[in-house]
C-alpha cells in the first residue's frame, strides 16, 4: 500500500463544555426515567399519554419487514413514528382494534417504503400517564448520594463533561484516521473484509441479545431490512480494515516494535476482560491471537504518534 501523510495533521481541538441546555436535557431524561406510571381506564387516549399497542403493517395487502411490533410503547405527540401514525391513536380506548393509514415520507430511511402508502392493523393494549417528579432536594436524596438538587446538578455536570471529553477524543482520533485514509492507497483483501463483516454482524447479534432483543424485533423497531444491517456491517468492517492498515503501515515506517513488557501487560489486560487467569489465558492463545495482540500494540503506538504530532486548531 501507499501510505499518505500522517504527521502534523490539523484537527479541531477538544471541547468538553456542557451547556445549560445539555444539563437541563440530562436532568429531564433522569426525571422521566424515574417517573411514576398510572393506568387510565376512564377516558380515550390523548396527546401526552403513554400507550402500548400491537400492530402489523401491510403494503398492497402484504405484510412488510419491520412493520410488525408487539407491546410497543410510545408517548403520543412525541412524533417518533411515521407522520400521521400517532394522531390516529388519539381517541381510541384500551382494547380497541383499529386501522392506521399512513404515507411514508419520500425521504424515509428505508428506501423500500419511501413514498408508499401503508395500513397498520393495531390493537390498543394500555393507556396511561407518567407523573414526572420534581428535580428538588428530595429527588437528589432518593436517586443519588447528594443531599441537595444543586449538588446533584453539579455532580451530573461533571459526569457529562467526562463523557463529552471521552467522546471528543474518539472524534479526534476518527478525524485524524480519516485524513490519513483519504491520502493513502489501501488495497482491499476481499476475503479478510468478508471475515471482518461477519465478525461485526456477530457482534451486533450479541449486542442485541444482551438487550434482550431478537434481530427480527430490532428490524421492526428500527424500520430496517436485513440488507440495511448487512450494509452497515460491511461499512463498519471496511473502516476497521482501513484503520488497521494505515496504523500498521505507520508502525512499520517508524520502526516500532513490541517489547516483552508491553506484550505481558497486554496479555494481562486481555485476560482480565476475559475473566481468566493470565497464565490460563496465555496457554489458551493460538499464534493468531498472539499476533493480533502484537498488532494492536503497534497500532496503538502509531495512533499516539499521530495525535502527538497533530496540530489542534
């Protein structure tokens, strides 16, 4: 491969500032997370209510992928569904079965549905309301180790700043790598890329499993097809391939090496995350795994060099 410029790159500096609006939004999310819920049986659903329903969508009389959901929870009026969907639930009461007719926007994320008319057959299972607690000293005592709302807000702001700083470092690293990739000529090994795509897809399935969600349910909720997910996995796999390629090339260019101490520390860290004894973990490793750990050390060194020589603007 042909490696492009990787020293003295320019990148936007780190900004971990948390605005009052961001802090307020975080507080509101925390209040909603700890809201009290109560059922409503005496009246039809209205804007602001929390509803739970089953539904299945049809195009030209046929069900479509991602159009079915069971026990789907939403707040009427938040606008998270297709335009016109939530409005047709207003006025319905618990137990009602009804149709919802919608027109998908022309710019809808799923191109197979964009601009098309669909009908959903729905059953309203539950209508309720959330009671949002006030953000006061009692709230701080109940949901934190702080004694006042002011102290809780200050602690929350520090936490948000730390998260934002970590996110900014990730952004800087991604920006720098993008600059290097754009000026480098990276030949693609389709077999390796295919393996990486399969690994990314497997990781996605594991992530969904940890969330207690099947792939089918995820597709329904995200209004995506399996082809959409596969495309995203390939895109992520290619990015990983290109990043590793340029960082490895930098390590070779700079003559970086892996010391026994660095390898031992990396193995200890990997054993810790695998919840295994270091010696047991080392004995279980094959040559491919050991090579992978060495490659990661070299890539980390290369990334540090790129960041150290970068100009923050």
